[in-house]
């Protein structure tokens, strides 16, 4: 017999007033934040170590790029697991495996010293484990809060996004100091402790096995085929929303992750310190967007989705003018940074509308598989966006690339409005 999320105790008055104030959500958020912090701290330490030993930043970038393909291929398997077994068990197992992976590699490094092949294997394995855990977490949220409606789901997603942003910013700010102070091996120890702590916290989350409507004998391939049929035949509006999110990811990855550092460092010629400050402001703006979204969750209905995409497109326009008309580098930097901060806020709000809509648009036994397919789709377009924009910035002026990005974003609006009406 299977069941959905259960409480073993009666909720208190505070819990009744706010469904997010429950122990299980606190534990889920804590486990997610600690795990992400550990992963990013390790990635930072490894990048610095590879750079120190080889003098080539491209070496570590190549390792991360190589991890994309197995991650894309195996992420749907994480979705199948999330819909077949207890999601708490999956999260605990994946974080425990991550800790064991880093521990084994730390033992290898203590014996043989720097080894690029071992670093590559470790990073690929961690990327795969992380990709399998992401749909599990995304499926656990609707299992916890589906009965409370979309407003609560958006608030829960806002908290998760804020934790993601914070867990990303802190390693970026502390990583350099820690690496200089203690070196790579103690930072690996911090990572192992982080993954282990996340696994321990997740052990105490109360989640039941998801209900299944297709019996217990379907294979993993059957599960993925069922998810494909669901998206293409039963709920094509969910598929359309997934594809729109992937298209937005293509644009944001290309113009923000590739274009922003290229324009600040290469086109405008600012140093790494200035870029670091600008990048920090952009990161903080993503956290601000999550906090604002959590406060305004009731206003973020699906009909607001076109407005969020329109706001994203408008944040590109000032940058287009700044990089086209004659003006000083300082003014251009201010416009680029301010507008990109606006982009992060707009995209965060768009995600807070789209992701809960996708999650709640799926039945309980489809959530993990659909979210894993959505993740794989977004991961597929991410390198495409990086390559496309890398080529575009090398061939065309920055203002022309930004103008094309603005036109593409505006061109999406009729389709976005159509999907928002039909969802």
C-alpha cells in the first residue's frame, strides 16, 4: 500500500496559519541548501586547484562541459526514481553517495597528489548525482503542498530559489578566502561534511511513497514513455510551458552568462575586481527576486506570466542603447549591471509562475518524470545558448546581439500569452 505525504502529529495553530511552517519543509530546505553549498564549494576549490597546477582555466571548463552529456541522459532516470520510491530515501541516498565520492577522491589525492583524471571523474559523478536529485526535490514540493494550492507552491518555490541563490553566493564570496587560507584538502573535508549533514537532515523528512496509477510492474522505459504521452497527448499545454522555459533559458544563458562577462571584461575593458562586484550585484538581484516573489505569491498567477516575460525583454532594451550610442564605459557598465539585475528579477518571477504551474499540472506519479524531462530540456539548450552567443559576440557588435535578443524575446510574447490563456 502506498500513500502520499503524512503528518504523524496534529498541526499547530501556526502551522495551520502558514503551511510552510512545518518541520519537513525546514528539513528539505536545509538539506538542499547544505548540499548545494557543499557542491559549489568543491567546484570552486577544484577550479582553483586545476588553475594553480596546470595554469589553464580551460582544463576545468572542459571537465564541466564533459559532465553535461551524462547528466542530460541520466537526469530522467532520477525522475523515474522520484516517482517510484520514497523521495526522502532518494535524496538521502544521493547526498550520501556524493559524500562517499568526495571522500574516496580525497583519499586518492592524499596518496598521489594532483590528478586531473580523478578530478574529472569526481566532477562528472557529482554532476550526475546532482541532476538526479533536482527532479526529486521538485517532485517533493507538490507532494507536500499540492493540497494547499498554487499560492503556497509559489511561496515554497520562492524559498527554494532564495536558498539556491544564497548557497551560490556564499561559496563565491568565501571560496577564495578559504582556499588561500587552508588549501584544497580542508575544503574537500568541508564538502564531505556538508553532504553528510544534508543526508542526515533529510533522514527526518516525513514523505510517503508516491501513489502509482499504472501498477507496480512497469519498467523505467515504460515510465518515460508514459511521461512522453502525458506531455504530448494528455496535457500538451504543460509541454508548451516547458519549451517556453527552455527558450527563455537559451536567451538568458547566452546573453547574461556569456554576454555580460564578455562585455564587461573584453568590450569595456574593466578588471576582474570590477567584474566581480558587478557579478555579485547580479547574484544578489536573483535573491531579491525570490524574496519579492515569495511576498507577492498571490499576485503571481499564470496570467501574469506574459507580463514577466515582457519585463524580461524590456530589461534588454537599455543595454542595447547603451552599447550602441556613444557614451562612456562607466555609464555603459552601470546600465549593463542595472539592467542585468532587472533581468534576474524578471526571470526569477517568471520561474515562480511557470515551475509551480508545471508541477501542479502533473498527477502525483508523473511529477518527477516531467520535471526531469524539463530539466534535461533546459540543460540541452544551455550549451547551445553559450555556443550561439559566443559565436554571435565574436562576429557582431554587442549592441546588435542585444538588439536581436530583444526582438527574440518580444517575438515570444504572443506564444507566451496563448499558452498562459490555455494552461
